[in-house]
C-alpha cells in the first residue's frame, strides 16, 4: 500500500513508498507510479528518475523499467520552493459571509489551491484578493481552506476567515459532523425511489488512474441515494449522501 514518510519536513525530501503487485507485472515504472500518485505527472516522474530520486529495490533505473511483483519503489520528492501567492481579482459567487466564515459556490473548472500545473488562477488566489487578512490562516498555500472540491465539481465551500474558525471547521470535517449532499444526474431510471449502496472501492487493477469495485481488497464505500425526480425514460436526478469519502465514490 502507498504510504508517505511521516518524518518528512520542509528541510528534507518527502519520501513515498509503494510495492508492485502481481497485476502490475510488466507495467512501465512511470505509468505504475502515476497510477498510484495521480498528483505526479508522467513527465515529472521521468525527470525524478533521471535525477536518481526514484529507486527500485534501492537501485537507479530508467522510467521505462518494467516492474515486477515485489518490486519496492521509493520516491524522494525535493521540498517545494517557497512561493508567494499573489492575490488575483477572480470573481467569487459568495452566498454567505460574516466575520468568521465565507461560503462560496465553487464553479466547475476552478482549482481550489495552488499545485503543480496550477500555480495561479485558483480559488485561493481569489480569496486572498477578497479577504485581505486571510494569509497565514490554515497554512501558506491553503489559507482558509478546511475542505476542498475537485476541479470539475461545483458546490458550496466553507472558508475560514480567522484561526478559530479554521480549527473548528477542520475538526468538524475530520469528525464527520458536517453532512455533505450532492446532486447527480444519472443515465437511466433507478428501480426504486431510494436505496443504499455498499461496496468496496480501490484502484483499477489494469488502469491505475481509474477506480473500480474490488470485493477482495477495496475500501468500504457507503452511498445513500434518493430520487428527486425522473426526467423521462433516460435520466433520473438523485440526491446523494456519502457515509464514506472514497475517491470517485459517486
């Protein structure tokens, strides 16, 4: 199972470790790594390999190396260069605001915080422009952010405007006391008006960028759904509530 070295800090590389399984046999090393760590692009993996920062069984290899079951892969990521996030006048759809929190309706296509490939134009840049005193709350790269939505997902986000609100929100999300509801438009008609889906989700055994239902070694995923309305014979609009938060669960 992939793991992150808990001893990593700002002065030494972050170390990621994973071990190849039988289903990974003969897969290129760069593709194998990207499948497990989607935040790493294939070109970056190739550069890290050239720099000797990716080792297989303690040895330097090429990005084209074909992995074998049992191969132990160690990835050492250099600490990110410090950067100053410059506020940007990005339009925000604010639905509520007081002295402690801000609730926005995040549009699809907007990345929440800076990351490799998205150094500017994120929600954080817009928040810093709107809230002049937000810097330092919750960290340098994610000021005010207590939770996030994927780039292509739209929905409400609660942003902290002071340290107390940040600590409270993070604690509530961690404990699961915040309930999240989603609307999903599905193709076809559900056989019942409501239901509960219990399954086990994990990385697809062949395409590591995808998720799949894996009865033997996936993580428990529980989804509660209720039909809001039927749109003819082709679509249903569902209200979705997640009891677990697995990647691509919906």
